C-alpha cells in the first residue's frame, strides 16, 4: 500500500482539484485508490454511506475514485458558525461547537480518530491520495497539527507542495515555505507542483530552476489552468462567482440566489448553473434581487437565524416579498425553507439565546423549532406532482410544521416532505441535491412553464473528471509521483 500527501503554500491553491484529477487518473489506470483529508473546513458537506457528513470536495474525490463517500475520507470537518467558532464533526457526527482558541487546544486529541480513519482507508487500497488544509507554512499552528505536517509526520507520508502561480508570488511562496519549515518537516517534502498556469509553461523554466536551486526540491511539473473547473462541484463559497457558460441569451429561465454569510450546501446550485437553458444570478451584499427573476432560491445556511438577520439588513426580505406578491416563485432549501415560515423558535439556544423566537418571511404557513438531534440522512422518494423518482440528502437541525405542510412536495417512505403555499408558488424542502437529477429538474421547471433541456448533470461531471485526469497526466510527472508514493519517507 502506498500513499502521498499534497499540501499547499496557501489556501485555495487547487489542492482539491489536483487530488481529484490524480485519483481519477489512477483509477483509470486500474489502481484501487481512495482520497483522504484529515481535517477540512467547509459548510458545503455531503452525506456518506454511513449517514455521516464530510466535506463536499472529498465526496467529489470519492466519485473520481469510483467509490461511495465515507466518513473516513474526512474524519474531522469544521463547519463555521461565526467568525470565531465552528461546529466540530468527527467521523461524521457532531461532537460540539468550539471557538478557534478552544479547538487549537482540543485538536491534538483528535489525532487518534484521524489515524484510525486513515488506517481504515489503507486497507483494501493500492494508494491513498491525501490532501492537506490551508497552508503548510503556518508554523505558528504546528503544535498539535492534524491537517498538514503533523499528520504527514504521524503517518510517515511523503509530501508534495502545490504553489498557485495565478495569484502571483509563487516563487516566494515555495522558497519561503522551504525556509520557514523546521528541518524535520522539510525532510518530508519530496518536491513541488506549480498549479493554475496561464500561457506557455516553457516561459517559466527559469522560475523552476530558481525554486529547485533555492529549495533542493524537484519539480513534478507545471499544471496549466483547467478551463472546465467550473463544471465540477464547488466547495468554497468564493467559487460561487465562477461562471460556467459566460453571457446568456434572453429567454432563459432566470434564478436569483442571495449569497448568505453562512451559506451551506450550495452544491444544490451546481446542476442549475450548468444547465444551458437556465441563468443563475448570485446576488452579493449590496445588490438588490433583480426584478426579472423567474425564481428566487433561498439556499441552505449553517446559521439560519443569523443569516436571516443578514438577509433583512440587505433589504432582500422586501425584494422577496415583492417578488411573491407579483406571483413569482420562491424555493427555500433547508435553512432557506425555515426562513420562509412565520417563526423560528429556538427553545434550547441552538443558534441564539435559549427561548428566543425570530419572525420569518411569513410566505409559508409553517413554524420551525430549532431542537432535536442533527439529521444527516440520504433519502429516496417521489416528487408528488410529476411522480418522478427523487433522491437527495438532509443535513439540518430543527423541524417545521404548519398548514402549508398539507401541500407537500415529496413523498418519502410514505411520509410527506416539504410545504407549498396555496397558489403553489412558494415552496420549501429540507432535501438537498434535488436538481442533480435530470428528470426532476426538467419536471420542476416545466411545471413553471419553462422548457428545460435534456442536459445530463451527472454525465457532465463524470466526463469532466476524465478530462481533468487527462489534464493532470499530460502535464505532471505522474510516474515520478507514484515512485515517491511507493518509496515513502
């Protein structure tokens, strides 16, 4: 069994994408390969076969490997709830909420869970491809580290550093990382990769010479910018600005989505953004919701009450109610569903003071109670109007009841799910991943009077992963990386 770890000189240098591409290439070459990320921070989560949650990027990497997502692929997941604190998920289950300072002390106790998950993945695989988190050069956080060099040291893994040339300063970032790492960590690094290069890679030959001379690390290649990256599921909310198709002609179905501060599970939008008959406009702070939107989607949220207060500060509540009065359609998903109701009650202080109550948009006759255990489950059922099969997943705390629940959207195991207003234009559901299913997506928009395309989202993602694999294999020394993985440290 072999393993190799990719760490970055900073955040968002393309680690997740590179790992996915390498995983798909190795799988296509006949290897049994699995992805692993010891610690991730993201509010975009997936539900695994064990009905736990992991980062969305690891679910995409599992798909690249031809595997079902597992809690062991990302044993520690941090889901930010505020600027200073996160919900902590260990091996798929919530263990509590911690401030950053408290987590810094507690994370050393999580290494045993991380190692146990890693050993579980090692069994039955030829190679594990490991992704670090953030920057390898954060030596101030090295004590108790489980995300980067701390894990590499514990697991005795060779490390390849990734530098992002698109943001500039890639020579300094790699050379600086080399100089600041302690000797024991530096000895784990076996080389580097330059990522996101635009233009002629041969023009960077002298840059590679400088980096290798200053660090004594070999280059494993320069990876050009991958033009189709926007077709793959996004994990970081910053990626929501990516456009898949560029400018759109008139006459398409227009969807407006306000970007909430703690937006979660926004992969709900990926299939919509890739559909050639749909325009998705992401509404950022300071922008009004456009008057010509056919549908407003209120997305999921990690902090429903705080995000609803932010929505009102932006004046989006006024825009949404005006849209509804004109007969426009509104769909709330998970936290967005809770916001559409009359009230959000928090008797136990899950998101705010215990016993507090927040008045919602009042567009659905439901009340939500933020209580009970977090529900993480995959579901299958039927879309009631079209009788299409549907499947998806739930990740939420709280339950919603009221008279509009008598008009559900779905039937799941004989139980009603979701709610609709009397005219059917205001809808809410706790189910994520609905639009990834081509038949449901077409039925949903045809019911709104829009002729949807025959676009197949899953087929597009799978094809794009193959293209990414070819891109990685054509530009990186994959054979050299395999030798490093087999040789270890």
